C-alpha cells in the first residue's frame, strides 16, 4: 500500500463532513492534484482526452478505484447532467479554524488577506468567489453558519476545482470574529455603491479583510459597523451594482496588484 500524502495526513474529516460526488473534469482533477482522498471515480464511456488520462494516472498512483458507466447512470450519481463525463465520490473538506487562515499567511511570509462573505446564498456566486480567491492568493474565506451557502458539490463545481485549495472557515458570529481580528491587526473594507472611497484608493498592502454583502441586501448592519472603510466600485452604465462575485474579483486582484503579483 502506498504511503498517505501530506494532504491526506492533514485531511481529518469531522463527523459532520458530507459525503458527496464532485463532478466536472477540472474539479475532479484539482481535487486529486491537491492530494485529497477519494472513495471512487466514475467515468462516462464517452469520455476521452488528456484530462481523462491525467485523472486515470492520478487515481492509479493513489490506488483509487474507478468504474466506467453509462452517461445516464453518471448523471444520477452526480445529481447533474453537467458532469463532463467524470465524478468522484469524496468527503468534502471540513471547514478550518480562523487561526489556520492566519497561519497560511504566515507560512507565505505575507500579511493576511481574508475574504469575509456576509450571507452569500447563491452556491454559484460562492464558487466563483472561491475561484477568484485562489487566483488572487487570498489566504482564506470566512462565512457565517446561518443564511449562507455552505460548501457543497455545486459550490465545488462552480469554483472549477479552486475550492480544493482555498481555506474556508465557518463561524457563528461574523461581526464578533471581525472584531477579534481587528484586535490582531487587520483592517476591514466593505463594499457599497454609496461608499465614501474608491476601491482602488484602499491601502490593501497590510493585513486586510475584504467584506462582501449578500446578493440582495448587501452588508448587515453589525457587519457594516465593523468595517473600517466602505468602498465603492465606480460604474458608468445604467445598472448601479455588480454581481457579488465580480465585485469580489475586482477587490481581490486590486489587493494582489498592490502587493505585487
């Protein structure tokens, strides 16, 4: 038997960890590249190409069993027709502690850059935000336990596999956690169309948290009050707001620009 990878040793599912199928070529590939364990893989008989070859190679090296099935059977298992011919039965990664996010920043020798999502409820928006967070080098994401999309297979698919690489903490009281992090040196910037500073004028080179409100109501009052700055993204069209995942990407990459790519 092969020795467990470093990621497998770190991966200790809690009792509430959810067993699910993740699906899509890139999500499954990124899951395996991250070194996380999988119970089994399912392939559609019609699947072929380089992505399949790499997935098969990684599965074989990890001794993960895989099975070829008809496309309708794969759709039933994945719970979606948009599986691109591959699915993996896995335990979704458990949430991390906020301290682990700070530790990741320290390991990279960088000031913490944290995304705070205040009740983002659309799993596709959540997944898109995780994808941008991974690309911009955000050290972790904090979400509330209530009134927010949890980590699911749909979120993982929407992230194009980036969810395998982004630390997500799930907390009971978002504003209290922000207050604690402020005492530890972080500044928080929220977003609103009536913000008093342009997002490009924020100083994001130091320890920072970027706070995004929900799709319909924006930032809740207590969360907004914990923000040191409220920034706006200037728009020239007739629509007065952006999709939250687009706004998140702009903020994340502005922070990355200021810190140096």
